[in-house]
C-alpha cells in the first residue's frame, strides 16, 4: 500500500488493504454458496464502480453462476446529484432468476432505492444486495444489504473500483480522504 496517493487536487491515505478485501470476499462467497448453489444466480454488477468487486466476488464463487452489468449514475465529483439515470440497460432476462446486485458502495441509498423496485417489476425469483462498502451514516433511504464487506464512516473513499472524477479505480487497496 502507498503511504498516500494524490488524485486531482486531493490527498488520500490507506484505509483497507487488498488482503482484507479478499478475505471478506472469500467469506461472503462461502455464505453465497450455501444459499445459491444449484440456483444458478445472476450477479448484476453496477458499473462503473463495482467492476473489480464483481470480478473478484464471482471468481471466489465455486458454484454455477452468471454475471451481467448495468450502468447507472448519481454522482458527479464528490457529491450525489440525486438524478439517477439508467445508462446501459439490462440485457439479460431476469424473470424467475435469483439476482444478486453487486454494488461498490451504498452511500445515500438513492441508487438502490431506484434500482430495486425497477428490478422487482421484472419478476425475478429473488433479489439480494452485495456491497463492498456501506456508509450507514450517509444513508437517506433504507437499503437491505444482505452481504457487506465493510461498513465505513461517512468519508470519501477511492480505489478498488471507486473513483474520484474518473481516477483511482485501478488501485487494489482502498484509500480515504486525508484530514
Ligand atoms: P448512493 O446512490 O448515494 O447510495 O450512491 C452510490 C454511488 O455513489 C456508488 O455506487 C458510487 O459510485 C458513488 N459513491 C458514493 N460514495 C462514494 C465514495 O466515497 N467514493 C467514490 N464513489 C462514491
Ligand atoms: Mg457505483
């Protein structure tokens, strides 16, 4: 892990090491196996932020499963705009499928609050949410997160898929804004 990273105008310091992330992912994959083995679940990754988490989570799952992605957006820079628009639509049929939404971070909860009812309209067999990070103190809408890798304080974080204005998604560890 780097001692600090500079992204645009801001400095970030280490928060969660990649080894800890992988440990949590392996633990969650074990729980998913108990619930989903023989159900051929469909992981539904939310782009762009969840691409890395989705890849590692799926790789940790040794049972039949599928993956697809959608793209939504409510963030510009460091603050949520609140306007969630479906950018890339769902290409898979989810009727009667067991869907596991894979999200990088649950912040205000706006994204999930819009997405989950939209998906339920398509009559999946079940829907659960797996999130890399949850910021409980930022939540404005209740979101039932079945699988959480880490609960974190209400601070801006980057790395492991999470960006600050497009940059820093490539770091394998998670960094938080330096105070
Ligand atoms: P929500 O709709 O407010 O829950 O926001 C969820 C989305 O905002 C996430 O999927 C991220 O893309 C983005 N986001 C929220 N907090 C952070 C953060 O600390 N760093 C980077 N992106 C974030
Ligand atoms: Mg996201």
